[in-house]
């Protein structure tokens, strides 16, 4: 699938729009249109239902090591600045960036990819921005232009090695920046903090500085004791949250995949350290199954365990659920969700702060005494097991999913082109979105075949019957074949048509989006029929 086709469909049919488009747009920010709002809401509702509200601790999945409970939170976007200092974000939440002296553009250091090439006695590293399916074409074009060669002379280019990222080369002076004409225009990399600063209160002094949260997880950790004290949950249990997060990405790109404002669906699962490895395996496998059950299947989806050198300093295990988005180079995958075994790092950090370098061996801001500066809350965030009397700091397993990335993956997976008969019975190309019925923005559309003979009245009665139970759409404009195709393009699983036979025996036609199968049911049985199909 060509990504340009999906982006065009999303704008044309009201899934997504560029934010502030009438003013030229704002890079890294996207608005969801009427259909996109329904689709993303369905993704979030399916996650919350399957992980939280539909969970029954007395009948957990067979693979779970033990019975467990689930509950939820909705925390503020702006929190006390000390939260981010003790969590490590204030000191450590950086990406490295480079500037191009020639083009005056800024890039994330690890997102520039390229290949070494030699021609006319000169060797340079030709770059392009990573995460694009056009990198071979782009680098070839730039190399030909740099060496002043025509396409027919491409064989004069001697390519050396595969595509690698900028951090993997030793000599930046030979790197031709993505928008530069001469090598050596890229600066040395430097750190850039990704948190958005803001101020709280009217004075706006340094003591009033706060941050938009870069993740939802910390709100759960700092409320751990509140949840224990206000509910009857016992370990093992999970706290879930869906909410907005903000990261000042250096170079946002690839539609909604990497943006500056996004929504997360996160669980912090608290468990006994002795069983935490088994819980890690459980959540790793269960979250993978969730995507498969909702239609992300085949070789475009994979579960990848991190290599030891990839792990965060506090993690004993992390796995990514990844999807082969069409904007990526062939064979590359992008992260949908990370499942991390975080140990007791987070609760201990908010209790004790970063007080010794064994807790957090990375470079931290230091106080006058030379020790890491940030102190914890001093609150007791340990857990006492009533059955055994044992007290410990719980370990945490964190399945962290992006609602926007999941929505984008379901859009990519759903986009299909095939042929179907038009109103004259002739096979014609059609575009359809094969959403799982749980995710489809519109569950059913109701049509009168023609606007006469009481057909609109009957169709509207069916529409009103279905509307309290499903997102349904009524349409009486145009030939019925064109109406079918409009619904196919937005992913509506079923279309219900009131026709001449309806006036005789009170039956209607139901059409399946994917198979094009049609069957008749009684008009007053449409609700029951759709419920059966949706289940």
C-alpha cells in the first residue's frame, strides 16, 4: 500500500486533518475528524474494556500466574516538578540533535540514515531522514546530483555497505546532510530535553516552572499509596490510565506515528518480586494477542525482545510489539507498544530520590555536596502482605501502548483495494477499509432503495431502532451501488437496504462489506442480527 493513498483517504473522508491547517498547519500535531474520532475512541474503549472494566479477578486468563485485580486512574497533565526530577526525566529525558549549518534545519541524530558512496575519487556519506520507504531512491538521486552524474551513469557510483545511522560513522565531515549540497555541514550532536516547559501561576518566575507530562506512568506511581488506601486491591493488581502526553520531538514525521501531542494507554502492574518474571511473560504475550484478535496479524506484526544492550538501566526485560508500517523501509518495523519489567525502580525513586549512583548510574544534576540533587518524597511506597507479614517494594510490569500509533496501524492494516460489482453488475475497482467490527467507526448503514413508496419511512424506523445501540448512518442520496462504495471506503461492516420486497414481506437485505454476501432478515430482527454479527 502507498502511504499517500491512505493519507489522502483520511483527509477526504474525515479521519484526520493537519492541526491548524487553515494557517499552514503546525508540525507534529494532528486533529481527528468525525470518523477518526470514532475510530480512536473505539480503540481506546476496546483496550479499557478488555484490560480493565471487563476484567474479572475470579476468572482471569488461564496463562496468568495468579488471580489479579485491575483499576483505573485519570491524573493531571501538569504535576509537581519534583515528580519529573525523581523519575529521571528532568536529567535523562533527552534526544541528541544535530543542526545543518547550510540548510539551517535541525534533525534527531539517530534518525539520519545513509550509505557511503565513492565516485570521481571522492568518498562521502549520503544521508536521508530515517523511517521512509524512499531512502534508496533519495540517496541515489542526491549522490548523482552531488557528483554531477546522469541517471544513465549510476553505475559509476560505488556504494559501500548497507544503510546505517549517523551515530555509526566516525567522520561527520564527510556526511552530506539531508538538505545540504556539500559535506561537513552537520554540527556535532548535543542533547535536547524533550519535555514541554510551562509556568503555573501569575508570576512566571523560575520557581513557577512546570512541565507537560511526557508520559502517563508517573501519575500512577505517585498515586500508588492512594489507590492502596482507598480501595481493597491487593497485590498482584494493575492500575490503568489513558491520557494525553507531550514530547517536544526534534523532527516529528510519518503522519501520526511520531507527533508532539499523543495519547497513551498504559498499565502499571504491581506484583511480588518473586513472581515478577512470570508476570512479565504473561503481559508480554497477552498484549500481543490483543492486537492479533483485533485484526493485526501476519508477518506485519511481531513481538521483539530487546537485546541486553538496549535495556534501560533499571529494566531486566523489555519487549516491543512492532508493526511494519508502509512508510518504513522494507523489512523495518515501528513500535506499537512496549512491555517493560521495571523492577522496583519507580516506587523506590519516588520514595528515596536519586541518592546513590547504583540506583541510577547515569549522569544527573548534582548538588553542592557532589551527590545527585533530587530527593524523593519520603513517603512509604512499600507493600505489606497481610497473609505472610512480608513487606517489600513491589516490582512493576508496564505495558505501554500508543493510542495514536495503534489507530494508525489499524488504518494501515484495514486499507484494501479490490474489485466489486457496481450498480450495473460490472466489476470495478473499489477501496475499502477492513476494520474489525469492534473498531469500525460506523457499524451499519441503512438505505432506502428509492425515495418513495414508504421506503424512507421504514429505513428511518430501522435507523432509529439501531441508533441507541450502535453507531449507524442513514443515507438516501445517489444510486445504491455508490452508497455501498461510500460505506466500504469508511469501513462500515454491514449495509441494510429497504427495497420493494420489504413492502411485501417486511424483510430487508443485509450486505457484508468484505465478502459482499447478501441475505434477508425481518426488519424488526435487524438489531438482533447485528448483535450476533458484532459478537
